[in-house]
């Protein structure tokens, strides 16, 4: 509501106020945007993790295939693709299983360090590939709840302690749940132990959380940092491969038609996960 308008306003000012008033009324109507159609492009989110605890090895993760869509529309799965993981040392191919539309999350082989693996995807007559090695990770030595906060007292502080892998330059990706991530570079604490705090909003007592750390290489670290910078750290529903407003190219190549590139990234990471119950 505009309220009282003094009589000393000129006719020009009154016309301006009337125009603003009419514009505000018009904003209540639904506006339909006729955006130009764009050709869907393939998005490949592929993070495969390896963990070996007490001689029990686990390979887990997923290769998620989706298609870019016009603004305001839901992401669509890319169906009827074939996905394989190829051990380049033996040339053995492992075909992954699609358990949900566009999601391949089983059929992984046992991974080994210092060995190259190629992700190969066949989709609509074109072949997409990326080749990576398994990257070593540290472990989470301690998770503990504390009483600090950043902005308000409703926050829950969780302290994470780990020790940097010795004798080499390392990069780590921490996953805190709800698609929140942190990239850590050991430049300033090489070979040392580090404790840092992460703050959750409104966690109730009894809530169970888990925090994971992945070993990643420098290229993947740079890629994730660019995504985090554009997304404001919260990746929403897209995870660490979510497509930002500006085009950020990953490591996936279209071998059939290089001009029709795919978004996303393929990474192989050793990981460690630790649980914590909020008190």
C-alpha cells in the first residue's frame, strides 16, 4: 500500500506512482517465459570409492547419467546407456548394472592402486570415456561434538581430526551429508595432524550423521573448488558434480563426436567414513 500522497506532488510524479502501482498489480499474474529450446547434453556424475578395513575391501559408488534440460524443468535420467569400467592393465571390462533409471551402482571390480581404469559409456551411438587412477586417502581419527557456533546457538559443532598422508602432496574431499562438501589442500600442514570444526544447523539429539573423507587428485580438487565457488558451497541436489551457471569442463571426452561434450567428472577415491550420534 502506498498510503498518503501529498498534494504538492507534480502530475509527472503522480503518473510515475500510478505506473509503479500498476506494475505491482501485474506482478501477481503468472508469467510464462518462452525460452529457446536447447539440445540436451549428457551429464556424467561418476565417483567410485574404495575402502579396505581389516582386510575387508569394499568398492562402492555410482555412475549417474542425466540430461541437461531447459531452465525450470526437472532433470531427466539418460536411459538406455551401457556403462563399463575397464582395467587398463588387463584389458578386462566390467559392465555396470543399472538398478535405477540412469544410475549404475553395482558390478564394480576390486580396485587396485597404481593402476589405470577407464570409464566407458555408450549413449545414443556415441562413446564417452575418462581414465583415472585410485587416489589414496587418510582416515578420520576422531569425530566429537562440541559446543561452539558460528552464527547462532542452534548450530551443532562437530570436530574432525585426521592426519595428513606423509611424504607427498595431498588433496581431500570431505562429505558432511545433505550434499555439503569441503576441499582440503595439505599445503600448510603436510605430514601433520589437523583438527577442524564443521557446523550443522538444527540437529536434534539422537540424530545419526556420518562424515566421509575421499582422497582426490589436484585436477579433481580444482574442479570441485570451482563448483563450490559458483554454488555457494551447498551443492543442492546435484552433488559434487552439479552443473553451475558457467560451463566447467570435467575429464570426460566424447571419442565419437568431440564437439558434443559431456558435463561431469569421473573419479576413483579411497575413502573412510565415520558415524556420530548427536547428543
